[in-house]
C-alpha cells in the first residue's frame, strides 16, 4: 500500500512540474497602489506568466511619462495575476520613468519600425521566451513612408519568429492609436490587422486583435504623438481586458 501511495505521489509531482515548465517561478512581491499613488506590498510565491510589451515609444514611454506599462502592471497584480514583464530594456526612451516602482522590463524601442523589430526579435525572444506578447507597432513605419502592406508583413514575420521560441505564445495585436501623422494611413493599416490576426491565429498560439484606436483622441497625447496620463490609462485598460481572456 505504501509503495502504491508513493507512486501516485510521484505522478502528481511530475504533472505539476510539467505544468509550470515555460513559466518562471520566483518569490514575487504583489504590488498595488493606494490613493496617494504609493505601492502596497504583499509577498507571495507564484509561477509567473512572462509578458513582453513590444513596440516603439508608445510602448516604451516618452519624456517624463511612465508608459501604459506601469498602470497595466498594477492592474494585473491587483486582479490576482502572477506576471513577469520581460524585455531587454529597463528605461523609457533612454531615461527612467518618474515612478520606477513597477517591473520595468520591456521591448519598447523608441523610433523603431516593425522591420527593425523583426531584425532583432530573435535575440530578445531567445532569452526571454515570452508567454504573451503585446504588439503595438506601425506608427513609425507609416510616418517614414512604409506602406501598410509592408508593415503588416513585417509584423507577420515577428509573430512567426516569436513562435519559434515558444510555440504556445499568445499574441495580442493592437490596432494602433490615432496619433502622429496621417490618420487615413493609420485607418488603412488598422483595417488590415484583423485579416492578419485571422491568417496567423491558431488554437495552439492564438492571435487576438486589441482595438487601441477607437476612443483614443489627440487630447490623450501630450505632443500629438505620445500618450499622456489619460492616454496611458486608456491603452492599459484595453490591454487589461484582452489579457483577462488569455491569462
């Protein structure tokens, strides 16, 4: 009887171990924010889901802004999710955010186009192997004369490379915010995002469209391009609602 019990225990332990493969385990501090915008700390052990915020300065954060990533980080932890933002950067466009009290890791490369991200994604994904990737790309491409079609193909290539390092990666693909440059070109680009998502979506590695376009106005930026506090709040909330469906 004792031997049979030990065999069953071994099976259970093996199953649990397999379940956490691909996610980092750590002694996490769950963070929250009080009414004075100060962090609240609750130490717990979790297996974390690796989330890569991927894009340009709208992801990285421009100027003194903290980027949408700070709000999203707190929203997810307060909702009870165990997460780990991953990426090669820990700064917002070359400087630390004004409130660096969140997981700073990201791949928000200021001024970069999708083709430049495509050229480097192997390097980043091979090191972090994200479980979920938030893609907001296309603003700099369209502003520098790239066509919506060529930008779509670059993003398709990014998705393919991400899957090489994690065949089960979940992709959240943004219809980009209406800022910086021609709104008509952005509308043409965004109209192709659902088609790209449908073409690349699989049961194993789903691709979900996230509408960051509608409801976002130039008044949600501080310079006509980059989100201000209100803009970051809008972007973070759209990501949050999408993440709830895949986490």
